[in-house]
């Protein structure tokens, strides 16, 4: 590795990309994040996500202490009880959990986080390295380095290209209390393709959901009726196909860019953050020892694909258990949490 400071370009300003940027900066590695959205608030990013010791541990490793404390302070209460009911709100099963928390100890962390609040926290301190409105189009190798090109014709050279598909004055913009619901249905039962649903608008999709639950408990019907219709969206659930090892180069990936998965086991965001921490740790060690950058990237990719695709398989198994019965998936999730 040369004596010149290592320069890393991250394509994608999601949770994994921003977490990696913090970790790289802490290691003294130059980093710039390019995000195609024109701003942080350009489009809805979803509501709550569940983070466990994997995601919390990665954030603890990569973030400045004050930002990690802000992350735990803005997280939800730890999940101590899960109750499963049927469509008439009759209780079917309940499980209580011990040994979980949402405090500063990442080893026992298990709680929900508001996705947009977390992204704002991750952006804090990175304002000078995040470039919004930069749509990545392609890359070209230049010897041992790589050049990334963007839709406006601009380009930037770097030692490593990472595909990753707030501080004093930080405004988390808490949106107040809310309830999040989702209806999981096979694609064949939807009133149109993804493109058709998008063109018809959120109102059309919301009316479809209301029709599907019309015979459910009145409280659930009212919940759907009271929804913010503009926030109703259809999210296709797809999983990545495991790939064989590839030749290591100055381009690598993390998160959904390599191991997108079903949300059935709540591993997607946790694995993306885990990737970010592992990449930063591996590069930091290579810089400190003067070792080979290519070897460091190869070690990262070997470990990342191993646990990443294991999580993909586990999520697929959870999603298909009991013939795809949603109750069966929840029961399997509970069983995993109870161990």
C-alpha cells in the first residue's frame, strides 16, 4: 500500500453507506458519499426498523460517542413482549423476553429505530463529504485505482469504490407518535404490477387494502381507514441469489447491493451496518500495518458474503415456513428471539 492517504468513494447514502463513512473517517481514511436523491427528505424512506446487537454493535464501533448516545436515546423501548392476534383480535400467542435493552450496551440491544431519524443522526458530521443529487452510472478501472462516473458527466478517482445501495444543531424532526401497519399478500393477489400500482397512485392501493380487511375486527378496519393515504406504498420483497466468489478488485459492495433479503427475520439493516463496520475494521488494519489493500478487500468480501448469504437463506426459510402462513413466520421469529 502506498504512503498516500487512502481515498474511498461510497455510492449510496443509506444506513450502511453513512455508517461506513463515519468508520472510515474515524480511521483517518478519506471518504466521499454520493447519493442520487437530491436531498435527505426527497422521498419516504419507511418508518421503523428493528436493530439488534449486530446493528447496534456496528454503530457503536463506527460512530462518535455522542452520536451513538443520540441513537440509543431516540430508539424505541426494548421489545419485551410480542402478542399475536387473529383478524378478530383474538389472542393466539404471547411471548415475553428478558435480557434485552435499548441503552448503551450494544450486546443486549434490541429495539426499533425510526429510519429517517437514524439517517439524520448518521448524516451528522458528514455534511462536508455527502454529495446529494449524484446519480452513479458506471465505473472504469485505472490501473490499481478506479474512476466513478455520474449522470451529469462528472467523475472521481479513488482507491476503493463501495456500492452501498447529526451533531450540535441536529434536528431529528420527530414526527410524533404513529402506528405502522403492513399487509403481506402474494404478488398474484395484487391489483396490478408494480408499475401499474405506482401509476394509479397511493389511493388505489389503499382502497385495495381496505377491501381485503373489510371483514376484520372493527378496530383494525378503523386503523386502515385512518392511515395517511399518501404514505401507502407497495414494497416488493425480493432476495438476492448467492454468488460464487469473484476476483477481488478496487470495487466492492455492502448491504442490499449484494445480499438483499426478505424482512422476515429483521436482518437486512443489521447486516448492512455489520458490513460497514467490518469493511472499516479491515481497511483500518491494512492501513495500520501497511498491508495489501486487495488482500484486505478480499478478506472483507469472504466474511461478508458468508454471514450475509446465511442471513438471506434464514430469511427465505422464515418467509416460506408453514406454507407461507404469516402466523408461522411470526412464530418462527419469536422462537429465534427466545433462544
